[in-house]
C-alpha cells in the first residue's frame, strides 16, 4: 500500500495495517471481488485529514468502492493521534494473477 499525500504525513504515520479477507496468503479466483481492510494511524499530525481516493496500481485490479464511502475523515484518539479504519472493495482481473496488489491511498 502506498500513501499519496503531503511529505509531513508520511513522517507521522505510525501504523499501517492491511489485510485481505483475514487470509495470508490470499488465494482468490480470476474476476473475484474481495475486500481489503485498512487501518491508518498518524501521530503528531498538524491537522485532521481525510482519505479522498483509493486507486490500484496493479494492472487488471479495479477499486470498486470503500466502506464507509469517501471522503473518510480521520478521528482523534486523544492527544495528537488520529486513526481511520475502512475497507476497500477490489475486483480481480479476469485472468490468473500471482503477485503483489498495490493500492494508493490519497489523503488531503
């Protein structure tokens, strides 16, 4: 997973947890739709941000939507720590694939 954001946010990311359907390794079928569960936590953020878009950089995979829907605001955990939990629905390509899925999360 890659964060597409301001440089200062990359420096304050303290947790980046991602899991596909609670399975590792994930073995899916061509054309299958599946969910990627994501947790992002930032510390020492100068302000509250939001996830505005999620894209796939892996050819053939398509981001169908998010739960909850975009934009997703980060909630305060107390002090200067902010977190966000969400799921991304992804459609696999119609052909067999064995490799890494790269998602880009756009934050403003």
